């Protein structure tokens, strides 16, 4: 892993992927050898190397290694790489790392990955990230505890269509603070069945 440290972006700028020694070394590492790299060392790996991690390498990373990645390293992953993470690995990300995910990365999260998010991770989501998660039909699969963890401010930022994509069961889990934050535009987009659950 020593070559992975200190390889600056300048190397990537002037040599192709094949000639770059750091990329060559990284792609040659077995998943098991990468999983043995101390988390602190992995955190010093240049950001430009992140997209070169293979799916077997990524899925071999330990929760400690993932949690040690910098926000820039996490954001540098391709959406396909984020899609390949196991639900347990997604749950190992820090709330700050989750908030650093790009909208393209959030868009590829599977329902199993979303269900694995912790309440702290959900609370850290930006309004833009939540809006991506609230695209129907994906929104209808969001776990109730996840919806209840969304901040009232973020809930108020959803479009009427996004809110209307929630099932009555999901709406029933909204906290009093979340319900109080809803706008009249959001409420008028709901069906009678949804309104009955929301405003008993």
C-alpha cells in the first residue's frame, strides 16, 4: 500500500492508466490484501484512485476501512461502485460520508441499501438527497423508520408529487413535527386515504 500513498494527481495527469504505477499497483491488489490495509493508510490514498477499485475489492473493505475514507474519496466513487456496496457496508458509512454522496450515487442506492441506513445517517441527508430517494416507485419502499428520521425542514422541501408517492402506512409514521412542517401545496396533492391517515 506504500505506493498508494503520496501519488499525486499530477501523475494521473501526465501518464495514462496503464503507465501510472499507483493505478497499476491498486488494480493488481487482491481483495484480501486490500482488506488488510490499515484504515488510516487507506484514507491517505489519492482521490483519483477511487474509481479504479474493482467491485470485489470494494466489497472486501471492512466497516472500519469504509468509515475512515475521506469525504472526497467517497464522493469520487462511481455510482456503479456505490451500487455494489453491501447493505452492511452502507450502514458503516459515517453520517458525514452519507451527506457527501453525490445525487448520482444516491440515485443508485437499492432498497436494501436504503433500508440499512441508520437514523443518524438519514438525519444527515441533504434535502436534495432526500428528494432523489423520494422518486416513485422507490419512495414506496422506504422503511417507515427512515421516513420518520427525516428532518421537518427537509420534509417541507419535498414536492407534492414526491409526498404523494408515499403509502398510507409510511405517512402514518410521520412525526407531529414533520406533519406540522407540511405546506398546503403538499397536503392538497394527497388522496383522501392518505389524508385520513395523516390528519385523523
